[in-house]
C-alpha cells in the first residue's frame, strides 16, 4: 500500500483566475515540536503550475481502528509573488496514494503600497 501522496499546486489571480508565473511556492511540514521542515520550494510556470511534490504519509493501515493515527499527512503551503499579497494555506491534507490539488488564489497588493497577506486553515476531514 502507498505511504506517500502527491500535492499539485495551481497559482492564479483571485479575481480573474488568470495563471500567475514566477510565484514562489514553499511546502513545509511542522513536526510535533512545532519545528518547520522545508519539503519543497518551486517557482510557478507560465500556466501557474509547479511540479507535483511527493509527500510521505502515514500508512493507511494505521488508520483502520478508532483512536489511531490520522490517515493523512498535513503540510502548509506558502505562496509569494511580487505585486501580490502573501498567501499561507495551513493544514493541507495529503492522503496516501492520492493526488491532492491545492488552488492558490493570490490577491493583488493594495494600491496604497501596504503589504497585506492572507492565512487560510483547512479543517480536518471528518473521517
């Protein structure tokens, strides 16, 4: 059985859904002590996509009984591009043997020149 899943990301403008090239996409995993482990850093291509990232997950068999480990890994995705607000998507769930697609809508920077940002937390699956 698979013990890894795949994460595919897509960066686009939040309002027009136009692809954004040149965005830096960082994928990190937090360990039990809160330390960040950098798994991947990529730059989006002209279609707003980056290469798929394979991420280790708990073995699916470990989740077949109540009170055992979650059947998915959890990562955070940070997206940064000049001219757009920073986007952080927390708790992206990666399941073994599954390709997960994470859309990453970026918002243009405010005209006043401020540096805004957004953080989105994905709630856990109700399994």
